[in-house]
C-alpha cells in the first residue's frame, strides 16, 4: 500500500465482500500498531423479517461512535453506514453514526481520517475471491459450473456492480479528500483469512 497512514487517527476499510478487507485489516493492524474494530462484530445485523429493538442498535451505534472518535489509532473493518440493515425496528432509530449524512459529518470534522476502498477486477473477485469466501462457490468452480450460465454468478456480478455504482461513486462524490482506492489484485489471501 502506498498511502501514508501514520497521521490518520482512524482508518476505515471498505469494499465489496470477499475483496480482502479482513486480511488487509489484520495485516495493517499488526504492522501499524492499531486497534482493530470489526463492523460485523459491533453492529447487530437483523435476520430478514426480524424486528431489531431500536435501543440495541442505538447502544451499539453509540459505542462504535465513541470508539472511532476517541483519538486512538483505530482501524475499522467496514464502512459505518448501516441504517439500511434495519428495515424493521420497534421505533425509529436515532443514529449517531450509521447514516450517510452522519458519516459525512464525522469525516468533515476529522480531515485526517482515511477511507480505503479495497478493490479488484470483477473476474478476480468472481473466480478467485468468492471461492475462498464461500465453499459452495468453490465447489461449483471446481466442477466447472461457476460461469455466466449459473444464476448466482449473475446475482453476484450485480452486487459487485452495485457496490461501485452506489457506494464507491457516493464516496468519491462526497468524500474525495478522505477516500483512497486500493487494488488488492496481487494480495495473497488464504482461506483462513476469509
């Protein structure tokens, strides 16, 4: 990585699932003496149709906000925009951080925060990264059935395209000074790190 992270109190990693965020987070945390926070472990995702109590979401959101505003050397594995994960709550959620507008306020108040968007080519993601992350895709690939004729292939391709059309374009449009795109094409990932 060519980006100087020494002066950044907080580094936020994002990218589509399977691109290597957790591997980069672990390596960067160790080499740069940072505290690793995992968005997946901090914010409770609701199951489809499940009503998540707003109080639970607010408590976790507040804890995450306090952690990444503490001034410590933090590396957050995940973009802290998660209001869309909660279509069903017992009441409206009062987010400190988890919306696009709150995240932009956070970034604008902290110009030294870095947002690293990890990326790789579509073919690499479909044929190398997803088989590391999902065993059923690995089996399909090994059997020669993981290709554009498979319905899940096209669904995953749409996820990839959606990330770039929605999340990345929004970050570049609204937070260009903080946002850096990092190619993980030559990053070695092992199955245990996925």
